[in-house]
């Protein structure tokens, strides 16, 4: 049984064994035969969990860490008696997903398995080192469905977890899953001085990588910076089967589980890398509605915004005049005018381009448009876009086309830089 070493000399085992997997149900669960894509978790389960044998295992996961029968990977590991899960680490929203944005479930004993669950949301490497030591973890497993945007916090939970694993000598195993918005790279690069909890290292806004590919890049390029040249003792990525870079989530045959309370559908994920920018404004990004990141608006918006945007003929995107009342977050319980962003062709839609046009037009049309209340004003848009360029160009009355053109070279450079870390076939731009 052979392994492919994809980063020779880096102390990395980057690909899972090339197994013959007869069915995603090989772990003893329900159907899945005939599906196009198997997740890394299903590949590992079909191999009888051998990569974790004889280890004290800590699992970083949330409700998305499921197998083909919709049972959670931790529950199946625990019931199998073949994996010694000594701890679970819950990211933002918690291990079982009971917390809203910016929240977690705290430390507790999981009532189903009796396993200790530690709160890892916002935890830095120092805290995770103490938790690994306390729980006796020898192998850390990461299994979370990402959505492909720099500011979605799960990849940064993984980064801190990798730092802690490198410091404690723990193995790090990523159970890979498809990037639901595909493998295309888009948007601006995070610049030094603009790191935060929604962007700890220099990657672009829509990175176009799986978490396994990102782990390879983090281990090769960023862990050594933080650890005086050190890297993980061992990194193993259990690859998906059957996924190619041109596939979106609806192409995979996989069941969608909400990665967070405001990510209800794969179409939401397509829009999120762009429409999340409205978090930085006084406009509602649709939180507290049934269409978050798709319904965008404010009390001061009227039909003119949809009219102006529709006239732009943005590829793959259409705008419907809409009215809605969010029940939480900004403009809660207040009627908002705005748009429903419709994806008409998911292969042509570029959410970041669409959102840039939306913000430019909203500022032109409505004197009430403003950044959300914070000090200094506009800091959140800088953190989300990775620098102050988007904000300063907007305030200088740049067109949407000019703003988009300003980051094209960064996207090209990122595409070239990430190439050696990619694991899956398909277009790599």
C-alpha cells in the first residue's frame, strides 16, 4: 500500500493511501453507493480507521463532520471501539452547532458519547497546547466543511490547532471535504497589518482550496514563520475521492449540512465570499431571514438599487427588488428595502465582483449608506477585504471595475503560488 509524498523533505504525509473503497457505507452505516464523491471521513471509515489506530485522538469538528448515513464521525468513531477519542474541540457555533455567530458551546461533557468537549472558538495555540496536554491527545483530527472564504473562521481554528500540534509533537490528520464553491481563486490578498480572527495569514478572499490543501500550504509556509522554522511532525490529508476542482457542491451528491446557522444552502456559500462584505456596512446582510447573504438591504433602500444593479448585466447574477424584516442582527424588526441576489449561472457567478458593484451603487444612491458603527470607521471592511484599498478606492469614487482590476494581479500570483499544494485535478486558475 503506497503513499504519495507530495512535499518531499517537509516531514509531510499529504495524501491518504490509495484505497479500493467499495462503498461509502463500509463503516456499517446507510447508503452512499453510486455517489460521485466520497469525503475523507468516508475513505478513512472504509479503511477501518487504520490511520488512527493505537492513538489518543482529539477531533476538531462541528455538525458537518458526517458520514454518508448522516451520522457524525465522532459518534461513529466512538461506537466502533476502534478509535480512542479522548477529546473533542468545538469551533465557532460549537461541536453540535447550537450557538449563533460569534458564539460557542463552552467546555462540557458531550451527553451522547461522554467525551469531553473543549471550547476552541477563538482559542490561540497557547490555549490549545494546554488542552492537548490536559487531554493527552497524540493525534489531532480536523473534519469540518469549509465554504471557501478567507473570513470563514474554521480554517483559522485549523491553523491555530496545527501550531499547537507542532509544539506538542502531535500528528495532524485532515479529513478533507470538497470546496463547495469550487477550486477557482478570486479576490484580493490579505496584506500585512490587516490580520485578525477572520484572516490570520496572507491568503486571498476566495482561496479556491480544500482544507487539506490549505493545511499543506500552512505547514510549508506559515508554521515555520511562527515556530522558528518548525513544522508539524506529521501531516496526513485523507483525500476525497471523485472531486475535481471544477465541481460545485451540487455536483458532488453529498448531503449539505449547514456549517453555521446562516449558511443554509450551497447557493448561500456561493454568494458568501462577496455579500459577507455587507457585514461591514449599516445594511443588513440578511441575518435573521431565511435567505442570509442573499437578501441585502436597509430601511433607506428603495427599488432604484435593484434597477441599477440589474442594468449592470453581471455574469451569472441577477437582482430582484425585495423587502424583508430581519428578526436579529442589524435593522432587527425594521422593514428593509433591498435586493435578493439570484445566482442564474453558478459557473459564471463571481460573488466578490457582484458585491463590489452592489456597494458602489448603494453608496452612489443613498446618503444613508455608511460603515457599521466602530472605531475607527471602516475597520471591518479593511479586515474583510484584507487592506484599506477597497475602502479608499470607494471613497475616491472609483468604479467597481477599477476596484476589481486592482486585485487581479494578486489573484494571479496566488494561483501560481498555491499550485504545488493542490491535490485535486481540474482547472487551477
